[in-house]
C-alpha cells in the first residue's frame, strides 16, 4: 500500500500520556472516546509525538502526578519531547482525533471542551492543525508512522484510513 509504514518499534500511547519518537517509530493510541489525541509531526526532522489529552486546560496548581492528562501540560510536554529529539518547534504540524461523545449523553460536554481547549492551545503555540477526525459518537484510534509521515485513524469498527500525509517539504 502506498505510504505504508516501515516496520519499526511500536509505542502505545495511553490516556494521559505523551510519547515521541524518531524515524524508526510508529506511535499508536486506541479506544479514544472523549479524549483528544494530538498527532504532532516535524516532516523535515522526521520526529513525531502523540499526546492523549483527557482533560481541558492546565493541571491544578501543586498537582505533580499525571499532569499530562491536561491539555496545556500535554502540549508543553509534547513540544519538549519533540525538540529534545531534534524537531524545530516552528516546523511542527498536527492532526487531531477523538473528542467523541461515545456514551451519547445529552449533558456530556467534556468532549467539546477537550476539542476547544486543544485547538485554542495549539493556536497559541502557532502549531497548524492539518486534519481532524473529531466529534461524533464513535470511538477512534490513531497511528503515526514517523518514518513516512502518515497519520491513519479508525472510526468505530471501520477499516483504518489515511487522515493526513506530510509533504516532506
């Protein structure tokens, strides 16, 4: 298949985690419901990261455990990990997956709050969002093949589809 991921080390990114890797890495996150997963990529340096955001805003003052569950802290950590691996902050682009109301509750606003928080914070950091698969009521998954810049996702039980491929500038 065109743009197929080279075999590399697969790193699973669970709720509240941020993980980054280089060209030999495939980052994956599954069972995404109201969380929003940010797939960030620097196509020149071939460095990528996934941040699996659970809660909007920043972690409360004094919270030291699992700060990256919060959008602000997850984005900060994502940028730090990527730049540590050689990424240029100005070269980072992103895609968003998740933010679904999978329990279909009328009064459930967390998914929309997560989406709004992530989008606002990425805008403040001047990180361009290139593609989104957000909202709705179905769970999703995402994978980022860092070597080829392909971001794929699933919705519900459907087959995996290409969401975005970096142009490689």
